[in-house]
C-alpha cells in the first residue's frame, strides 16, 4: 500500500479555502486514525490536513521503477500484482451500470430544460447532447452520490444530487461549445459542431444560455458550499484557456505550470463535482476532501492521456489531425519531457520554426516519441491514476465504488 502515503496532501498552503496544515508529504509512515463515524471507520495518514480545495500545484511524484504494475484493485487491498489494464477493456456502459436509471433521467431532463425555450435551442440540444458524448462527468457525480450515501448508511441518490449531475453536464457542454468557436472546430464526437450547423454567433449564445441555465439550477440547490465550488469552476475554465493561449510555443513551460493549466481546463470540474456530490450527501469534511482529490487526480490523468494520444494516434483514430497540439504550439506533458531529454534541441528548433518546413511536423512527432516523452507521460498518467484510487480508500465497497475505480482503468486503458 506504499502508493497511498501522502498522496492526498496539498503541496502549497495557497490552496483556496480554509487554512491548511503542514504542507508536503509526511516524512514518516502514516499513523492510522479512523474517520467517517461508526458506520464507516477507515484509516488516514495523520500528516494530511483537509481543505475545501486541493491545490493544483501538487506535482506528481516521480513514479518508481517498481510502480508500473500497481493496479487500481490492489491499491484498495482487493488483489495483488495486477495491472491497470483489464483483460477486457472497461466500457462506459459498465461504469454507468449502478446509476444508469438515474443517468437516463438526467439526460431527459437536460433535453427538456435546454429545448423548451426556442426551436433553435431544441435543435442545438439535439445536436449537442445527441452526438454520442460519453457523459462521464454526470456519471461520476451520480456514482459519487451513491457511494457516499452508502458510506453514511443511506441507499438513495437525492433529487438535488440528480440536479447537480445535470448542472455539471450543462457546464461541460457549454465549455465545449465555446471551445469549438475559439478553435474553429467543425467536428466533435463524429458530428458537426453547433458553430458549423448554426454559425458562431448562435453557438456563442447557446453556450451562454447553457452557462446561465446551469447557474440558475445551481443556485436552487440551496447549498452555499456547492454553489461556491461549481461557480469557481467556470472561472477556472477561463483561466485555463487564457493560460494556454499565453503559453503557446513557450518551450520553457514547466511540468508544474502544465499541471496547473490541466487542472483549470479539465480536472477542476471533475474534482468540484465529486466533492459537491459528497457535500449534498452530508458527509464529513475528510470524505469530501477525498472525493475532491479523486476527481482532481482522475481529471489530470484524463488530460495527460488525451495529450499522449494527440501524439500517438492517427488522424482517423483521433477525428482530428495528429499532432495538433504540437503544431499549434500547445506544450503538453509529452512535449515537455521530450524537450528536457538529451537531444531535445532538435525538437526545440522545429517548434521555434513553427513547423514551416515540409515533413517537420512528422519529424517533431517522431522526436517526442524517440526522446522518451510518451513513456514519461504514461508514467505521469499512471501516477495520477494511483492517487485517484488511493483517495477512495475511505468508501465502503459498493457497486458505485467499484465503478469509480473502473473509471481510472477506463482512462488509463486508452493508452493501450
């Protein structure tokens, strides 16, 4: 269980929220102490204080050579010497199974809410929500709700938790609609984007409408902690986009800054939604902090995997040009590692030249792989996955918890 030690502690006392305890990782082995009350006594490290928000500036520990074989299951004490990669790949349908009925209700409610105001909004809703999205974020919110309800001795997801899942998906989709306008994307999830179908002006208004509607439903949850958490996410989206735009072609990008940017763009919403679902259950602060940590590290793993696939997969597999991040100067984890490796000067020269020579982008993609950027980024994704699973240790074993663990497998299985 070595991977559990200290992984949930923030590294900076500047995290938003209440005051933090000692920063960094405990030097000694953790002292076991129970939390969660009589119904769910579990064990935590005594060196880790909890706070409403774990700092994005918590750089992943360098994975040890012996850590590559650790599995989500063995981290929970359910097995030994397993691998993150399941024999049969985990599917979204399998993950959603414990909450499928609730998810169906959420999906129908979203379509009703978005489409009832205007025929164009209904058409846009059909285009957005019917385009084959995996609905991972509302699934995670519902799974967290079910898992934390079980931890306090209940069995039912509440109406407010279902409404939270709806709010989360609306915010996520609103951000995608705006992203597609900014990036001038024609295709998403194998279908034409809203800006392609209806024009950029309508797409911006659709995104604005989704943000506005989600804010109204968020306010009606009548939980100030949740309102603050989710409202911060919207600011984080803008922060992440601005940070990315300001750092294009910046080959001095550090891994810490990349983690910050990835947190704001991807992990912030997942972390906030998991903590919010736990807050609506009424769990203690320790469990809320653990669910936040789970969402944060899962979101970071998801982003790192996405950045790896941008380099390793073909245009046919990606549904967009291979190496788009590299070509546009978006310096991601695989590129950072490759630039730092011996021999990274050639890659640096190609990026400085904006890949203006024929074949230069293909050479850049080759260098990122040859210089070890992909292997190092894979290790980073696995480390974030281990941290996500470690954060679930306080939950009782239920189908919902199993699905939360399987979600880590699902994210990392995309690497194979």
